[in-house]
């Protein structure tokens, strides 16, 4: 299983992160922004596991960090969807460009 | 042979991630997000963490995507075909994302990883002895001697409070 060098995992993670970043920056719908964030978090997880595997003896902290990242991502998705549904009830809209009631 | 499987998986992940960002129909975006997450779990298998691959399928494919689909269905009819799916910053965002990608790829390509493909060394156990081991992950999370016990309990409390907060935010006002 060591046929793939680590840099290819890092390339994949960088490409995935950039795609997610582009989605977060351009999309109007709040749910699309959330999907872009999930893509970015997955890219970070690939990086953690790649470095953890190729580091050798200290590989376990990589997996532990990914456990924490997945947990925080699940909490973030739940809270974000609750906020989106609450905003939809109030404004009948989930367009992040038009929801600026907190703008100073 | 196994390397070819990785490159097929990576192409699948990148293509479905592009579909998530590019498609206009939100429902199709969520389905392609599930495909991308499934591909990422395959990449996790290549990185020797079977437990996290299973967790990835359970949480991302099984829970987060379903949650997003529920959100899309509950907020339906707000983004009809006439409203553009993107804001007016597509060019600037493309510049930012492309420059980030180029800088990161350049940095990775220029870096020298001395332990690349040489996980075995003097005094270093082979990766098969430490990876592929679900039994090592549980004690690392629970036992106080490993240093992760406090963070594990803390993140448990955080997850619980986030879920309670999500219920409080999303419920109707009892007015």
C-alpha cells in the first residue's frame, strides 16, 4: 500500500480544499456554502491521515485528530442547518448575500 | 496495481467535488457530495485507517448528506431557476482559489519529505504494526495516560451542547 507517495495525497487534499474554497466564496445559497465547508474539512482530514501514516511511529495522533475534526464537523453541520432553517422561517430566504441584518 | 486504484479514487473525488461546486440544482449537488465523501473514505482506506473510513461513511454519507438534503427540502422554492446561483465575485473567487491551489502545490512539490515511502527506519516500527489497528485508537482516546482523554471528554460535551443548541435554534417559537 506504500506505492503512492505522500505528495500525491497532499496534491489531492490541496485540490479538494481549493474546490471547496471556490464553492464557499461564490455560492449564494447557504446550504451550498455548507457543502463547500464540508469539502474543505475532508481535505484537511486527508492531510492529517497522510502525514500520520508517513510519519511512522507517531501515526496515532493523526487518526485522533481526524476523530476530533469529524466530531466538530458534525456539530457544525447540525448547528448550521438549524440556523438556516430558522433564517428561512424569518426571511423566507436562504441567500447569504441578502441576509445582512447584523451588518453595522 | 493498488496505486492505480488510488488515482481512480482521487479522480472520482475531484470530479464529484467539482460537480458539487458547479451544478445549479442543489439536490444534485448534495448527491455528488455523498459520492465525494464516499471517495474520500476510500482514500482513508489507502491511508491505513479502516475505522475512520467506516466513520466517514457513517457520518458524512449517512448523516451529514441526509441532513443537507433535509435542509434543501425544507427551504425549497427559494432559489428558482431565474436567480443566479453565484454572487458577483466569481472572478475574484476564482483568482483566490487558483492562487491558493498554485501556492500549495508549489510548496508541496518543493518540500523534501525525508520519510517519504520510508516509514521503516532504525527504531521505528513498521506502519503495519501501528496502523490498521483499531485497538490502538480506543485506548488512545480514553486512557488518561495518552493525553487525549481530556480533549475527548471536552469534544463530547461540545457535541452534546451543539446538538441541544441546534434543537433550540430550529424549533418554533412557543408564542
